């Protein structure tokens, strides 16, 4: 409990993570711009999606997914080859590293985080660990790390399920439920033309690298649909606005990856857009630069909620950003309250919510049943966003209100490493 009262006294943060997926379907209204911060595509939902199938009529019962990728067994070893991240280097830094064989790939100014980030190319033939060691010796005290990758915390396999509000037992929502609430989501791309999202108040920005294409939109569309999908799709807060930032891209090997640079660009944007909460259903390794940025974001007054991770059967290493003390970590359980079989456990777990057999929107207009801690985090994000937007609870009391007044203990008595503080039974005031 101490970790939470301290963490939210300063009101939690905005964060990184990465995702897989790209916008598909009918072309929505869009504006595009180029920036030194990467490829930025801003999209707002358009159209009514009337031609697509609703959850009740969808014939999509595909069983995609596959086995766990093994990412969680060694997340610290997953990073962009040939890249190093530096935060706030000294004046003339670019000239100093030249003789060492390093070159600057990108300088990223993050004014909302008070951070200047340098993305370096390592010398030819030099491995990232060796490059970190070399720079650390040459510039002691400088914050240096790899450009770690993150993965979406989606399902190793699919399950049968139900609509998000029905699974948790919330009453059906009206279209304006959540009006005035602004939710941030750092995830994959979003198919804003999907019938669950078409016409909803969504601003989508992709932070993929200029030299790469954004990843597919499956995971981001599913999470966005849970958060602000139309009532007939079971959206938790259909009247809320959503600022959705994509961090996933396709690398040179054809893999869908997300990295720390894309994450921090999205964090910076989230602070500027003044969201009430940030939902992040991604996981990766601890990273010094990301850790520093999240501390800055906490001081800006944002609350961050993250998926606890799906690495429980794959080494059970702490999944970040959820494992940072400033972040609200959410695990997933099934209809009978048994924990999700792939969920991480650890002292950093804060709350538990439904995350098994959730019917989610998918690209192309349909939907499918999915499971994972990714789909549990939005429940806590929605409750925190409503509480924060209402303004009738002091920031330092928000988690206390959720945890002490409305959380039902599911594991061993008190906080435990499986369910955290338990299941929050609070229901939204809006209908």
C-alpha cells in the first residue's frame, strides 16, 4: 500500500511501451505531417461503420494467436541492434563521440519531460553492451542504455468470451458515458474506421521511425474498443475521448517491434494533451532512460496504468513499465476469478480485473475472443480516468479510494503477488 500512496501522491505518470499493428479498413479522414521526431500521422475517426458486423452478428471466430514468443525469458536482451540511447548529454557531445566511432541517428527533444534524447549508431562491428561500457567509461554519470524493445501483452491463444462491460458486470452504457474524460493509450495502431470506433472521439498519432512502416492495428484496435468502443460493442466509456499513440513498427527483418524512443515520444505527447490517465498494455525490460522519463512524467501529474505482463510461464521476469513503482500494474483473471494462466506475478501487482474471454474488436470490421493482461488494464484505467476527471477526490487519495473502499481481496489476505490488492468492484456513475 505504501508503494501506491507514495506513487500517486504525485499522481502517476505517462509511459512507454510498444505495439504491433496498423490501420486497416475504410480510409478515414486524415491529416499527415512530418517531424524530426519521426513519422507522425494524425487520424480522427470518421464515418458510421454501418456496413460492418456488430458483435452479435459477427461470423469471426478465428483462433489466431500462437504460443508465447519467449520475449519474457530475457527482455533485457531485446533491443535495437546498433543503437544506444543517451539522455541530456553535455554540450558538444556529438563532436566528442565522433572519434569513438559513434554517430547521431536522431536527436529527440521532449520538452514536456524536460529531456533531450540522443539516439546513436554504434561503431561498426561493436555490440551494444560493449558500446554502453565504452560510453559509460568516457562519460561517467551520463544516463546511457540500449534502445530496448517492448511487446504487446496480447493473448498466447484465444478463448470464448463476452463483451467488456458484461464480463465485469457493469450496466450497459449510454453513448455519452464518460463525456469530458480524456484517456491516453500508448499501444499499437488503431483502425478508427472499425464499426466499434467509427465516429468516436479518437485522435491517433503514430510515432514509428521515418525509415520503417507502422505495425498492424489488431492489438491497438482491441484495446481502444474496450476503452471507448460504442455501447453495442461493450465499450467501457463510449463518451470519452481517446488520444491513441502507436509505438510499433516493422523492422528490417520484417518483425513488429516497439522501442524506447517511440515510447518516449508518445509520453511527451500524452503530457501535452493533458489526458486523465494513460493505458499501456505493453511490456519490456527495465530501461534507465524510460525510468527517468517516467519520474518526470509523474511530476507532471499524470497517472499511468499498465498490463502486468504475460510472462508467467516464460521466466516470470518483472514486466516494465508495470513494474515501476510509479505505475499501476493490473493482472487478469477469468470469470471464476482464477488468475490468467500466463499472467506475471510479483510484488509490483496492484489490482486484478477481467482479462480472459473478452470479446474485442479486430481489424477488418469484426471481433474475436481474446485473453491477456492487456485487456484487464483498461478497466482500471477507465475507473481512474472517471475519478480524476470528476475532480472530487484528491490525487493522493485516488488509489486509496479504489483500493481500500472498493477492492475485494481475492488471494491470500492482504496484498499478494498474484492478485495485488484484489478486484475493484467500483462501478462507473455514468450509464
